[in-house]
C-alpha cells in the first residue's frame, strides 16, 4: 500500500513526500482508513512504528473534509502524558498544517497560564496539551469543547498511570456529544485499567493491534546483567560507556535525585551528560532536550519522564540503571532506541532491589531471560529464589489454627493467602496497584 492509496489530500501527500517516507507503516495502513471511516480506535503497535502520523493524518483529513461543528471551539485535541512528548507531536502537526488554514496551539503545564488563555481565545483548530493543564483551562472556561470532533490520547495508558483519569474524564464530559470521535494510541494498551477507561470514553471502538507490547522488537538487542550494589552499577555503567561504541545514550534511574547524582558522576568521569527530571524548571527541561535532540549532549540521565514517545533518532543505547517500577515502562524505555527500522542496544542492570521489577518484566515479555556478564565485573548476586510453595505450610497453618482458633474474619485470612500466591503469579497487576513513594514518581506534567 502507498500513501496515495489512503485518500489523503494532496497537501498532506506533499508533506509526506517532503518527509521522505516511501510507504505507510503497518499501523498507518490500518489506523488511517479506520479513523477516516469515523471509528473510535484503540490502536497499538510497537515503539517507533509511526503512530503519530497514524493519528495526525486522519485528523487533518477530517478537518479538510468536514465543516466545523462550531466556529470557536477546538476541533481536535491531542493529549500526551509529558510536555516533551506534547512538543514533539506539536512539531509534526505544525509540519502537516503548514500548507493549510488550520491553526494549532500547544498548552503545557509549567508555562504561563494567562498567555495560554489568550492563545486559546484565538480559537485554534488543534490543541496539543498535557491533560492537567488543559483541564485547568476548561475549569476556567478558557475553552469549550461542545464543538470538539476528535479527541486523541497518545500514550493513553501512561496518562492513567500518572493519575490523570479525573482530568481525562472532565475533558471527556465537556465534549460529550454524538459526533465526537476518540482515538487511543500506545505500544501497551492491553491491561484492565485501559479497557475500563476505554469503555467510558469510546463508543464501539475498533481494536487495532499490530504487534503486542509483549512481542519482540526485533531491532532492539536486550541484554541483562546482574549487579551487587550501587557501586557495582556505576562501575559497569562506566565500563559500557567506555568500551562500547555508541552514539547517544539514555540512562533511566528510579528516582529524580538519582538522575542528578549520576549525571554529575559521569561528567566527573569525562562523559558528556545531563539530568532531565520533572523537578527542573521548564526552561531547563527545554534546554536539555534541545541540546540532546541536536546531538550536542551525548548522555541523558532521566526517569520515566522520558520513557514515552520521544523520537530521538541517534539513540544507540538505552541503559536501565534501575529497573522500572511500572512494568510496561520497560517496553517504552527501550523503545527510545531502534526507531523507524534502526537498531539499538538495551542494557538492564539488575541488582537485589531490581529483582521484583525484573521478574515482572520477564513475565510481561513472556520469555525466560538469560543474563550476560562482563569479565572482571561478575556479580555475586544471581537472583532471589522463589519461596517454597505454600502447600506444605498450609498443613502447619491448619494445625495452628485448630489449636489457637483464629479470631480474624474469614475474609481477612483468605486475603492473606491470596496476596502470597499473587506474589508468585500475577505480579504486574500487583505492581500496578501498589502505591509508589512520591520520590519514585516523576510527575511530568503539572
Ligand atoms: P511511535 O509513536 O509509534 O513510537 P513515531 O510516530 O514517533 O512512532 O515515529 C517514529 C519515527 O518513524 C519518526 O521518526 C517518524 O518520522 C518515522 N516515520 C513515521 N512514519 C513513517 C513512514 N511511513 N515511513 C518511514 N518513517 C516513518
Ligand atoms: Mg508515539
């Protein structure tokens, strides 16, 4: 299939040609016609497979084909979990909109609220935003969504993970009319929370799943190394940076404070690195991302703030200095390399504190993972063995119970057993429900 087979306006085709794309990717081939036919979509495909154009092209086309429902309200809203991703999507949108009459604006947390109100008063057709800030503007009646035709949620699952379901519901309610179409995109859209949410927001959605988040991304070479402790991690990290040919590198740590510390350490060792975290002022965040995008900065040390969506073509290595707390972020983190058919290396360091997260990732990927090692950096740690099955213990427990008479309500006793058996089984679910310490979450938005 060619782009010319998709019934797209010639102005859009001209931009695509200018971008140098030969043919639509798989997700584009399927999602573009489905979206143009007016379906709500839950669409997933692997990282770096062109999801952005898969929603931007039908959105542009819809505006060209149809008359606006309202003269003033935005016609398309695109939401993303982070400011950095919103900026990137906005950049692509601007390219597509360049030859058209459509106005687009970017509304992000961390920027001047009143300036944004003025921009919104100019009645843009497209709004690209982070959900918290857009919801604030709705509350202040800086925009109305009765005329909204298309609501697009990029990295929808991550927005839910970050706790934006309330804001998303508010946006949904403000645009609650029959002509609205809703599109959800991510590489990982197959967990229960997403389905529940989708059933609220979408009507008779069509599901398009090109490749599951679980399945192999053939172009990314995943390697895992045991480590004993923090010092061991740091040594191994310098070893890789010194001995492996690389272009740009993204290093993911568990917490914001670790990003600073590690970036400083690497700079002391003569590497060119900077820390990006939600703690920084927006101007600093912009400056760091700009210099990384331009290639002046070689190594970006960050949290899951940067795990989603960022399209950085020269990232040859992703290093999980710490394993991710949210299992599916593994897929997204390593997906910062191997973009658009390129190949990449994904190195994960697994110490005792990472073990549970590692096991979750292993379960999520549905494969047995084997570990690599580097001479001179072998770890004593080789994983934590599973506890003995509960069976034998249960007999003992029974005895104890019969002697002592457990006064707890039945429900409570049962719960405890469930919890123990869960920890050997369905871990991703448990992790998702677990509350993370505030310092572990890098709030990327407001
Ligand atoms: P995803 O959202 O699936 O992670 P992106 O939309 O960020 O992927 O696209 C990844 C890269 O692929 C971008 O650099 C984009 O410009 C490029 N790309 C998109 N569509 C095509 C295409 N049809 N052919 C070649 N490259 C493409
Ligand atoms: Mg994307």
